[in-house]
């Protein structure tokens, strides 16, 4: 143990170890998908921060661990953003510095373990809440998302969203870290594990389940990678060919992926007419995604556009939350140099102003999202509130085709479906395309990244309102209250310590010839 302490005395070695420890939870996400590992993956990071000699060093351990986590979660960005990926990971990793300090404060001293069980998971949720802002990259890689294929966890998502899963996963890690490092605190640690199990079991037993309400047949068209000269026209030709094969398949809706149409349909009436003909031939409306400069207003938009047998229906959703650097450069005057070292956007896309629920044929109401908007729990929740019966995400991850990104993106739809009690279709240009039922269970098989095909899914519908849709991000709000209460308590204690002690009254001294009552006697 002394040898390890001497080895960790080097700040560089300790920082490297913290970055490695912070990267371990990434293995719980796709593609490794070692979901069970999430419940112990934070333990090395927790133990390292606990052993820090000072609070400042613990904050550095938190920062370096956060850097490792963010770099591991987004390592597939390296071919596109190059060195800027490291800069982003370092900036976002700093969000975990206060959390590292909290770990040492609670786990490094005896008698604070009970406080650690609510405060440390709350601190983690605060980090996830802050980095969920789209300007910081959005909520990609929230710890609870690693549980996308675990049915009990999906039941928890219907109660408190991915936030509740993250809270409980961190709580389990804290309990395990205490069991490993502090024999004297095993009783509260075991009690914490029991409380977590009871909470999960209660959600499983009593949370309302979606009520089945029929089925619809939805087709996904995935053309595969189409590069080179005239790729926009050739991709459209391939999508048209695949869509024709759906004639006679009795589908209710056909979904194309993100950027499936590279031309504004107002400028290209020939393409709009071809889409209308496909709708007539298949008997279904077609939801395409247009990535082009608009003819009716300035700027480039990414838009979900519905086409029926008579042409454009007028239903359109313009993407609201854009990918930093991929679709716009934040503070371009300051960070515009990113375009010279990677594949950052040369021109900023324009944002939409509101979400849209579309009425398609056969009385079906759908709520479209585009690309990484499916990572935002609030967007799918609002669509469910507005009456969407099926959630749809149109995506394209062709730039990261041979990385973990396509599977990570496809897995998010399971969480959104479970949270809202609404099925979700994740349709992509190049894979992975996937469909999930109202409880987050996979419908059919994934369409892999090496496929150029069309696939039809029998999608179960459901009615009812989940607790998460009704009450929103209440676990995040509860975490803020816990942290606020702890900060207030610390403030009260600090004031008590600073308050000067009252002066003690010393009675007059007695002598042989005097008394307090009769001086001089």
C-alpha cells in the first residue's frame, strides 16, 4: 500500500490514473454494452478521489476523471474534430472537479457515509444536468443510458426518466466503494444497497404500464453509404428504388433518414412529384428529411417533411437543437479555427422555433425529431404531452460508420420510448436503424450499418401517461434540493464556527477582609 502511495505521489501519474478510471464506465455503453459493469465502474474513480491528500487534489482527480469519461464517450469524434476533441473533453471534464472534492469530503472522513448516499449521486446528476445543455454537446452518454436493454431499469425510466437511473447507478457505486474501503461503515453501505433495491422493486411493482392500443406498420428505408459526385441524386434514386419495394406491404407510414433529400422540394418540384407517386404506389405517407437551403427563407435547415399522395402536406418540422461544430460553430468569431483542423460546419444551420406533431394517414399522429435530439428526454416528453402516438428520430451517422456511435445513438430510442410510454422509430441513412415498443423493448432486429434495405415493423401502440411525462425531470430537481440543503447546512455550521464565544463573567475575588456584598469589610 505504501508503494502505491509513493507511486501516486506524482501528479502526472495520478492524473493519468484518474483519466483511465473515469473512462471505465464507457464500457457499459454500446458497442461493448457491458450494462452490469456500470454498477461498479465508478468505484476506482471514487477510491482515488477519496485517497487524495487535499481537497484541491481531489478536485483535480474529478477533472481528470471527467476528461477520461468524456474522451472515452466521444472518442469517435477524433477523425472529424482531431485535437479539438481533446479540448472539448478537457473543458467538459472540469464539470466533475467539484464532484471529486465532494467524494473526498464524504468518503475521506468517518461519519459522513450516510450523507454521501444522497449527496454524491445528486452531485453527479448536477453535472449531467449542466452538460445536457445543447451548447455543451447535449446529454449524450448520461450514465443511466447504459441501462437501455435492462427491463427493470426501463421501468424506472417511466417513473423518473434517465435521471432516476443515473442517480441509482451512482448510489450503488458509492455503496460498493464504501464496502471496499471502510469496514466501519458497512452497515450504512449495505442499507443504501437495500434502499436502492427497494426503490427499484417498488417502481417495478407499482408504476403504471402503458395500455396496449393496437398496432401500426411502419417501414424504414436505409439506403446505406452513398458518396462521391452527385451523391444527393444517387441517394435519392436508391431510396426511391427501396421504397417502391414496399408496394403491397400494407404499411401505414414510410420513414427516410436524416438528410435523405439534399434539395429543397420547393426548388425541385420533380422530386416532390416523385415522392407523391411513391406515396400513391405504397398507400402510405412518406416522412423525408430535407437538408438544404430553403427557397422560402434564408439559410440552411434540416427539416422533417411529410409527403402524401397529393404531394407536400404542409407538415414540416425544422430541427431546433443543432450539433455543436457539426451543424454550427459556437462563438464562430472565437472558435472558427475549428474548421481548419477538422470537419466543423463551414456555415451555421438555422434553428426551428417549435416542436410539431403531424397527422399522417390512417389517423396516426407522429412526433418527429432529428439526429441527436433523440438524446434529449424533454423533447420526447413534450411530444408525448402534445399527443404524439409514435416518436420518430431521423438520423445519419455515416461520418462515424465504423465506430461505436451508430449503436450508441440507436440505443437512446429505447430510453425515450420507456420514459414516454410511446413507441419510437430510429430511422437512419446508414444504420443502425431500430424500433422500440412503448416499454422500451426492441421490436424486430436492428438494421445494421452494412445494410442497404427497407424494413417493415409491426409497431405496438399504447395509451396512458407515464409518471415521467406527468411530473417531468423531478429526480434532477430533487438532486438540486438535496445539494441546496447540504450547502445551507454547511453555511449554518460555518457561521457557528465564526461566531465569537460569549465572554465568561468572572466574579470578584474574595479576601479575608472583603466580601462581594460589603467591599472593604
